[in-house]
């Protein structure tokens, strides 16, 4: 199973970015999908997740009113729309697939079996 993120980059505070993650090697609709991030010197943290069908999602309080997760099962892709970005959002962002917990959005890294390589998001002040 391969997960490939794209869309990261450098943006000013208050700006927006949309990350994409395309999955191959497994039927995408059998994956619950999550986004995590890791800043330098910090542990990997949950950002947001969506179940296999796209009808259920959840998000960390720190991003709940700013970030939106969505998925297109016809394109094997999950998206992370990030608005009103802050310098503290700077991190490497990872997408992940959970086959075992695909029916509900889950927030623990250990619930995910497959991970992408990450994409850097840098927000300047």
C-alpha cells in the first residue's frame, strides 16, 4: 500500500493550503483516513480523520474551525483543506490509512496501518 501526500509548501499566516493524499495498492474505500502532523522536537499529533464512506469525521480542537477533511473515493484521494493558517501549524503532515478501524474516524496513530512519507507545511508570521 502506498500513500503519497502533496500540496505542502510555504504560506503566510492567515493563508490557505490544500493537501492531498492518494492511496494505491489497496481499495481506497476500505481505508479510514487520517491526517497527523509532527513539528520539530514534538510528538506526532492527530489533526483530523474521516471514515471509509466520508459521512463521519472528527478533528482536533486546535484545528476544528479551520481545517476540513474530505475524500473522493473515485479518485482514491483524501484532502485536507487548511484555512486561517497559523505559525503553530508548521509541521510535517502525514496521511494514514486505517483498515481495522475504517468505520469510525479514529485519532490514535496506533490505529493506522499505513502511512505516507509526509509533506512539509511552513507558515510564516
